[in-house]
């Protein structure tokens, strides 16, 4: 059986792609993959060129390739924090995925240096403030007697606090899809229990319990 | 009691603001406001200038003002559909709010002409396709045995189908916060009942029921 690293190297040779490194990103890189997950690779090239490709390897895994040159990579990393200030829930951003990727093939130090330069968050406390403020706005919306609006708002409030918490822990990929998995690893067990139960049944909870939990979580974030 | 229109006109006079029109947008404009909702106004100015302002009127309503010149307004409207292709769930976009706003004061025909020009959606069927495709990706994620991931994915699948449905009905403001209210008005009663129950208890539903409902909804969209 040929491993994925060899397949990728062979792919680059046969397609005449000159590159700095190959990164595995997404769920496979952070260890949250399941049997349905694709393998997402980003190839940092020396020239601008081909943008994406998809194929199945010899074990029928779906391989997704993207190509990015070094200066476009730097652009993405540079703009990442500003982009986060503009987002509410669309947080599956390539720059975050890159920060939490794994180098599969590394030919020089260029990409490593860049990634190091943009870590940790430069505006961490402002970003945390932004997502806590966002959580408070959603909390205001949750005062409604409209049950579906209440549910949506509490959900988004919790999710926003989750984002603030993960930023405080230097988690860069903030995709809501995986928030609960990072929270499971990073939150104290009792706090995770409540987080999970609130996400599952939030609108059935008493307002006091939600407020108390939010305060506890904000305190943890600000520690 | 002085009404809001008079307050706004007086505000513009005393601040020397020359404008084409004043638009009421957001929940107050579409009739979904509750006692906690602000009044959001957009003033389309003749010059570039002041960006935002906030005050309480004589009845303690919070008035939020934004200012935009005509060419910036056109930019927003022109880019709106392309922006939607880039978004998953962050859909509370000013261009959509503008399309569903009410003219409170109108001094000429400029803004009306612009809004008409960018309606209805030029790429409606492609946008619908995008959000249905997105829904199908979330459906794939819902196959997971991770209960919170399942719940998130089904929720996002339903929401994505909701967006596709609302686009098919020429609803421009696609903010998820109000999706259920538009759906309540536009969906057949029996379809809304299921939509609501799936949003409330989605992860407890059988996969077959979710698939059947999704197919019914997609058929409605494509009618």
C-alpha cells in the first residue's frame, strides 16, 4: 500500500508542481475525522497556478487538493484576525485551518516562519471582547416569547461564548462544527457537561441557569 | 408626540445632511419587531460623511442611524449575490436589509430606481442550487454518531434548505434569525409544522423522516 505522502509527492512530480510544503488541514489534521471525512491538503507552491483538484486514492479515500502560492498564503494569514471581526458564525476559514494543519512534506522553512509570525493572535483580547459582546446581543434576543427565536438566540449565544473561549486558548480554527470537540478537550469536565446539555436543550432551560453558566464561562475566559 | 419621521428630518437639518431618502430596515420594516427591537434607519446621502449614530427618541426607543452615499449603496446591491455565494450562515447583510426596507422619507427617485434594477435575483437558480448543495453537505455530516455534530448538521441542513426556499420566493433578507417567521408565512401549513418540529428536536428524528422532508421541501423550491 502506497501512503498518502508518496501519492502527493508523485502527483506534484507528474504535474510539474514546484512547492514549499504540503499541509494536511481540516478534521484529519486535528484528529476529529470519522470514516466519512475527506483528506484536505494544501500545497504551498512557488508559482501561481492550478487552484483545486480532487481524486480518490488506492484505498478510496477522497483527497482534496488546493494550491496556494506563498504571497497569497501570507495575505490570508495577515487578514485572518480582521476577517474574524466581520464574522458571526461563518468561521470555517482557510487561515484558521492552516494554523492548525500538519506539515506532510516540508522542503524549506518559508511556511513555518510565516505561520509562526502570525501566531499567537495579535488582537486576542479584542477578539474575545467581540465574541462576548456578540453573545450578549444574542442573549438580548433570547428574551423573546417566540420559542424558535429564543432557541436560535441561546444557541448562538453559547456558540459565541465558545468561540471566545477557544480564542482564549489559542485555538485558531473556529469552525462551529468542531466547537464541541475542542470544548470537550479544553473545558473543565463539569463546565463541558453543562455546555453540552445547554446546546441540546437550551430553550427548555431556565433563564437564571443560562445566565449563571454564561457568567462562569466568561470568568473562565478572562482568567 | 413627535413621530419618528419628523425626528429624522429634524436630525438631518440640524446636522446639515443632504440626502436622497431615509430607509427603515430590519425587524421593524418587515413587521417582526418586538418590544426589544431597535429602529434601524439608513440615510442615503448625497455626500460621503458620518457613518453611524445612535440615540433614544422621546418614547425611549433606540434609534440606530447609518449613512451611505449613493455609489456605496450601488456597490452593496451589485455585490450582494456574489457575497451570498461566499456565505454559509452569516446572512444578515445590509443589501438584503435594504431590499426589504421601507422608505420613510423619499426626496427623489434615485434609490428606488437602483433597488428595482437589482431585483429580482439575477442568479436565482444558481443561488438556490448553492444552498441546496450546502444542505446536502451538512446532511453528509449528520451521518456521524457524534450526537452534537449530528444535531448541528441537521440544523444547518434545514437552515440551508430554508435559505434556498426563501430565495425561490424572492425574500432578500436571509438572516437566519427570522427564517422561521418568513417560513411560517410562506410555507404550506403542514410543511411549516414539520420544519418547526425538526428545528426543535431534529437529532431525535429518524433519518428517513428527515430525508423525506428534505425531498418534499426541495420539490417545493423547484416548483
